[in-house]
C-alpha cells in the first residue's frame, strides 16, 4: 500500500521539506510505495526577506517570487488548493475548491504566519509596513516623500516573522536618511512591547549601544493598543503615546485559521514537541516553521533546519525504523546594521544568542545568501 | 555610511606567560614573525578585494552561481545523466563517420535503417517530454 505524505504550505518550510522528502525517498517514490503531495493555495513561492530592501529602492518585490512548480522536485505532486480543515481522526484534509478531499498517512503542516493588521485599531489606516509586497512598495513611496520629522518604528505584534527585521529596518533607515541629508531633521524612535529592545536578551544587549550611538530613542514596554491616523499618534496599553510623521509598524501576526478550526493549537500555532516537532494532538502530524508553537523566533532559517529534521524523521518511519533525528532549536539570522555592514546571530534551545562584530563581508554574505535562497528552497543548501 | 568614531586602543599588559614563551622559543617566534609578513600580504589582497567589490557585484556573482547550481541540480538526476551521456556519445560517434548531405529521398531511405529508426524513436520521446514540460510551464 502506498504511503501518502502530504505537506500543506508552499513557503520555505513546506517547499524544503517536500524537496528533502523527494530526495530521501526517491527510490520509494519511483517504485510507487510512497507519494509526496504538496498542497499550497498559491502557485507562487515568495521569499519575504526581500521586502526589507524594497522601501529603500534596493530590491523589487518580484525579486523574491518564483513559480512553486519550478522549485519543487518533479517527484512531488503539487496541488493548488486551500485546505480548510484537517480531520485528524479520519486522516483527511478538506479543501476549499471543488470539495476536494486529500487523504494522508503522514501530514506536515507548514501554513506559516499571516498578517493581521486589523487586530490593532487604526493600524491599517495609520501605519506603513514592509511585511508584504504592497506594503513595502507603499512604504517606499512614503519614504521617498519623507522630508524629516518623527519617524517611528513600532513593533506592534509579537510573535512576528523575521525577528531581526525591526532592528534591521531601524539601522538601515538611519543610514539611508544620513545618505539623503535628512537625518539631522529626523527624530528616530523605536518602540518594543517588552521591557527591552528585543525579545532575545543577548540581542537587546548588543543593539542598545548601537541604537544609542545612532541617536535612536528607544521606548520599551510599549504595547501598542491603537493608532490614531488623524492625530498621527500611536498609543500603548500603559497610556503612553508617541506622535509621528511616518509610522512603520511590525504588523500583528496570527496563524492560519485551519489550525484552530482543526483543534491543533491556539491562535493558529500548532502545539508540538519541540524536539520531534510532532503535534501533541495527533501522532501522525508534524508542524514546522512559523506554524509550530516553539520557544524560538519565527525565522526562515529555523523553518529550514526543522524541514531537514522532519524529512529525515518521516523517511525513517516510512522505512520502518525508529526516527532518531531531533531539532535542537538551531536558528541563524543575519542582522543588517546599516546600508554597508551586517552582523549575524545564532542560537539554539541550549545555547544563548551570540552576536558577531558587524562587517562588510557579513553584509555581503547576507546578500549572497538572499540571491542563493532558491538553492535552499530546492533543498540543496 | 554611518560616521563611525575612530577605534581607540587601550594599552594592555603583556601576560608573563607570553613573555616567557617568547624568551624560551626565539627561533619559533622568528619564524612566526617571518610568516606574519605572508599573512599581511594576504590581508592586503583581501582588502583589495573588499575595496573593489560592491553590493551589486556580490549579488550578481551569487545570482550567477545560483543559476549554475540550479542547472547542475536538474542535470544531476540519474536519468538525466544517463540521457546526456547517450547524447554526448552519439555526437562523438557521428563525428567519426563522414556525414554527407541528404535530401528528402535520402532521408526516407535512411529510415529503413534499424539504428536510424531507434534514434528517431528516441528523438520522438524527447520531443514528447519537451512538450509535456512546456505544458507544465
């Protein structure tokens, strides 16, 4: 009987795990013993880190878009449909179009994180962001017209994708304003909803002196509860307020509703064992990337490492072996510290975050990685 | 882009262990100092590279490398490797015989040859696969 492995989600995690499964189980797939199916509601694959550069005219949104079919191994069946619900008792997926039902023996959920701008009143009307192609392009236009005043980078929602991005944007915009001769006319403010400037204490400790050196005012414990687009004021639960001329917000995020509708976890994040990545509510379901509720940030590199681990586990299970591969929490993020230099941070469940001295070669390594990301998506790197 | 403050150096005490190690191993230290000259030369070359490169050059190089790697990834499929070998061997063999111009009649006559028939069958299969690939795109 054919072993049916189904992956839901065509982002980094879903694409990498599908390709790794096709590689690991090539002979079983060719013999008809295994089927790997990737279900995505989009025919495109989007590499979102490119959006960070769009506001500064350093990239176009299309630079990060490829046809999913082009990236996925031909041994993988690609289905374009939206999964509405998982029935973990019947091991079936119910899809939106054509009432399609997909049966599975092993399921990998990689549905990712969604933006939820309406979770904070006034955010949609008053705040710019760079977490979507449209948002990044609108911010590019707003920045081009910005002639000084108060620019506020406000981390509104946590958890959010790409944990380094708020600091990166702040450092880059500082450099960018200097290059345009506007920095002296700009009051740069950074707000964060925790008692420090970043969720990772080591990152906050590293960033604080750089923010101070750049003349960035930092407001911590600033849990945004509303944006007033008319008065141009962003307000916090504590009652604190910051007025702005240009507000760049990290939007609130949520998981996919199919996760909550299927009883697999709250807020769209799947409860998993943090080492095996197996869902606590269903033995034959894994969750990876932003979808998994884990004590690490929602970073693409984490999804990538998790995809490798889960593919290896599933391959072992298919072959009747006890899977021994475990995810150790490994996460690596580049952190741009301006237009010319970058640092990077690495950590895992046991090892605290370590920051590296910013340098030009690291900045170039980030650009080189972004360009070669497509090899990562193919499961080659 | 940022106006960085010049790095200030602080005078540090040389550890006694280091002083003793230098005193006890003068020849090795001399060799090390000599080799440091080579290291400095290499650093100069690296600095030249860093000074000559810019962001777009790095991106362009990485993009080219990625494109080549993607082609290599597709080409690494065992069936593709076998097919490419078959085609390459055929090209080599064709070079060894003296090819003469062939008209419509000659072409028809050639199709009676079992080897030509087999080759045409392969080319038809190749055309079908190319067509299927075009449909997918």
